[in-house]
C-alpha cells in the first residue's frame, strides 16, 4: 500500500498510511515552537501576558500532536467532533472557578 | 465490541463501526479524555497560583531551563520514534516496530532520569511540598510543583512499562525487575526515588499478571493504542514545560 493512502479493512475500520516526511516536518515544527517558548521565557514580560502567549503556543503544539501524531486528522469527522468537542467543553467548564478566583485577588481573603 | 458484533450469529448484514475505528483505540481515547481533565485541573490550579502571587518563586536558572529543554527534546523525539513504530507495525514489519518502540522507551527513560536529577537538585536547595527557600509567603509552590510534575513523571514511567510489555512481552519482566533493584538500591534512603522505585516493582507485577494470564501476540492496533497513550504524555508536557518552568525562569 503506497504512502498517503487509506483503505478499509475486513472489519470496516479505516487504515491509513502516512508519509515519514510529514512526521519529521511536524517534529521540526514542534521543536521550533519550543525554541520560541524558551526565548520568550527570558523576556521580562508581565506574567499574565506571558501566560496567554505561552498557553497559545502550547495549544498550537497540542493541536499538531493530536492531529498528526495521534492521527486525529485522519479519523472520520464524527469521531473528531464528538471527542474534541467533549474535551474542550469539559476543560472550559473548569474556568468557572476563575470568577471566584478573580474576586479573591481584588477583595482579599477574610482573616 | 465491533469484533463481537461482526461475528455474532445473529448478525445478518455487515455493519461497519460507528467511528470507523477499532474499539481498543476508542477505549484509549476515552481514557485520554478523562486523564486530560485530571491534568487540566492541576494545570489550572498551578497557573492561577502563579498569576495571583506576585512573590511567586523563580527557582529555575539557566541549568534547569537547559535540562528541561533537553527533556522536551527527548519527549518530542520519542513521539517521532513512536509514530515510526506504528508505521512499521501497520506495514507488517514487527521487528522494525519493536526497534522503534525500544528507541521510544530509551528516550522516555532519559526523560525520567533527567527529571529525577532536576527534582534532586531542587530538594537539596530546600524545596519540600510545604515550604520553599525562595519565597516563604508562597508555601504552595512546592506542593503544586511536585504534584504536577510527579504525576507526569508517573505517567511517563507507566508509559515506558506499557511499551516494554508491547515490545518485549515476557522478556520485559526480568529486565523490569533488574531496573527496580538498581533504582531501589542505588538511590540513597533520603531520596524520594528510593521508595518511588517501587513503582517499577508494581509495574512488573501488573505486567506479569497480564502477560501470564492473558498472553497474546501484540499486533499493529496494539502498537497504535500504546502510541496514543505515549503521545498523550508528550502532549501534557507541552503545557507543563512553559507553564511551570518558563513562567518561573530566574532572569539574571
């Protein structure tokens, strides 16, 4: 089976073939983004600003790993939507604590 | 699940699985989603602590950042060797897949060893889960740092054991027991890794139960499923490295 092809096996499961060059390209991209993060780590930035920039770069890296290394890009669309939507919604639900956390920063804790 | 449905005598017509993928792979994805929430909660807690404390300690000097960068390189490279193992297994080249799996395990072990060196250095400087020598007003630094990075180190160790089971099967058990003895006897009793090494013994026991009570030849799907777990531990480090190390870099 040549690289970059997909076939369906006897169980109805889609089997993919991947090109090595694609994986090496993603690996190089991830190393490049890491180098940018290390450079930013030595810039004297406001912690909140740095958090958002580093978090943004980490999300890009996570997306590359999920899409290419974990093969999510090559799964059927309904699997991508079901799994990723559930994960993103659950992670976003955790931010409900931030409203209370912000109140503590501005008002302080009762002694 | 899909296999059972396929071979059930009542099945009259062929029906492909809903997600057109193997049920083992789907099971691993569900585990990864639940584990993501565990790490998500820990990372949210750490990040909030970091942002809300202006006096947050900055203990990571150039040497720590260099070490953590090498650790990141190890994990990213191990993900590359892992996809190459999956590719070899998909092509039916199991000896090649085993070689790539061993390379992945070597890089993962290198990551754990470097992380242990990092932890030991910080402990010698006086960091404990309840206090740190850099900022007395932020006692939660040690607790959050050790919980987050320790949890990840445990996942990487379990990943190496898991890949060893897939690659070497029963041959892996004596190797794992030798590694356990070395890790246990060569670390001083004051080190957390002296007792932490027992994770390897626990792994050897669990692996023995699986390999002796349910022996099988692992195929391409098993390699791919183990790969999903391995990429997940790599993915989590992509958040821990910047949020824990780079957000607390000591700039001189």
